[in-house]
């Protein structure tokens, strides 16, 4: 059913839902648009509405081909809406759910597009603060780029900043999605441009590996890993690409590249990535527990049925929401949620080392259930071999004793054996 949004726009059908609101297909004086209608409780927050109006100019003037443009901001009674350019296509999360991982050339091309958009925003003094696959749209109507990747556009600029208002969160809260949060945010520092670079490097890692470098398990554990653990290298990608990712995932913000540098470096690497297939690695975390594909059908443990929807996304190692969304089944990953900042002793209490090391397919990860089963099989085999050797030794000893009792002496040496 159509509904009026302000005096100039009409929303016709829902395109998607998120924790901040609902995205509608609509039209206005200049043709089709996408309308992000924020939740009613957000619209009722006067502080947020004021921030919304204050940000209007900056958002409207962020004009770049790699950013979904904001055409208007509507404040009408209990309705608060962003009117945006309509992108015909899908988001990057949907692509990951379908393919699990992308070829290096396509992954680097998409990341370079997003870096271009971030460079324009950072130059205008804007920080996105919530870069993740859900906020990257793939334009299906434009010509495909390197590796067959459609052009990528970054959306939802300014929404995190709008919703992160003093009346809604405390100074000890974290806003964002855990898998993509830079360590300085976890430690309570203000977000600057470098947090977007860290998040984009995390997205690029996920496009290549099929899972994020520090994700999996309880959100608190994910946050701790960002601060205490080093990123595990990805086998099978060119060293230059890995060094680029590693630098942008540095714990120190000053060590990361700027967005314009990252975009340039990625595009310089594209020729060397041409024709490389998606990585053949195996790391699979589901609801905090590892599930190895090679385990299926081995007769040990419960079978796992095919994953669909949110479960399929979780199986691919996607973002772990801080709290479960209540706005509908489509919002399986919250965009703007808050969580207490861990204390220093909590951050220091985790195991230091490398998180979620990828490995060749079929090889069990140390500490996983399958790893323990393999180790147990080996232990039992060793015990069996030792028991067989002991039994054989006892049998030989018994035979020797019997022979001595029967003859009164040990058996004569075989021919050719001197006995000296």
C-alpha cells in the first residue's frame, strides 16, 4: 500500500529492513528513489531530529559516483526519512551469501570502489563508522568491472552518527557491528577516518576468505580479539595484496593507509590478480562453534542441514549482531546497536595470538571439535600399537620360559650364529 512521505514523496513497497528503519521503493518529483524511513522511536527523539537537520547540508553535498547520494531529508510529524538515489541491484552481503567468497580480482575491485567513496567522504570531513557488506550496494545495471564485479557504492552515510546521540547512548557504549569495529573504538576512543579503513580491510578479508578475521562466538570475545589478537594470513593470495590488508588492519590507526592511498594501491594490484580463482581454504564458524564441512558424513556428531537466510549468512562468517533485532526477519544484522566498552583488564584477559587461522581444506583447526576427535583417534591407535607390542613381548617371553622348562636349557642358536 502506498504511503506519503512528506509532501513530495510516495513510498510504494518495502525493499528491505534494518535496525534503524525500513527502506522503501518510492518516487518523487525527479523520478524513482529509495526512501529510508527511520523507526518511530527515533523520529520522536528531539535531539536526534536536531542532529538530523544539522547533518542535512553535509549529506546532501556528498556527491560521488561511488556513494549512494542523499537527495533529501524529510522531517514530517512522526516521520523521519532519508530520500536516496535508487540503485538497481543487490547488496554485498547477499552476494556473499550466494558465493561465500569472491575471486581476488573481483574482491579488490569492489574494495577499491568503496575506498574511492570513503576518500571523498573523508575529504568532506565525514566518517561513515559502519562500513560492512550490508552497506555496500552492487549496481546491476552498469557494466561489470575487473573480475566481473559490478560497480560498488557505499550507502547509509551519516546514519550511524545521527543515531549515536547522547540521549540514546552513554559514553561507555559502542556503536556499530562487532566484526568490523576498529580496536580504538573498542577502547573508547572517538571514531576518525582510520576506523573506516579498518572496517573496509575487514570486508576485503571477508570477501576473500568467506569469514571475518576476528568474528565468531560471543560479541564480547569478538571485541577483545580486535584489540589483543593479530590477523591470520590468508594462504593463496599474492604477498602484495596480503601486505596491503595487513597494514590496513594495524592496531595503531596511524599505521593504516588513507582511503585514497588504499584505492590507488588496490587498482595497481588488479592486473596481477587477473584470473586467480577464489581461495580454497576452510574455516567455518557457526553460532560460536566450528563446523568443518569435512566432518559431514563421518558418522561422528550430529548432521547439519542446509543453512538458509540468516543461518546461511552466519555460516559464512558474517557479522555477529550485538543484540538480536526486533524489527523483522530481514534484519539479521543490526547496523546501530550499543554495547558496554570492555574494561582494560577484560581486554587484556584474552588469549594473545593469532585469531581464526585459515588452513587448507580438510585440515582440522587446532582446538576444534574435529581436531580433538582426530587427536583422540591417534591416541587410541598409539595405545593399540603399544598394547599389541606388549602382548607380543609377553607371548615371546612365555614361549622362551616354556622351552627352558621342557629342555632344561635355552634353545640352540641357529646355524651361523656364534653366540659370542
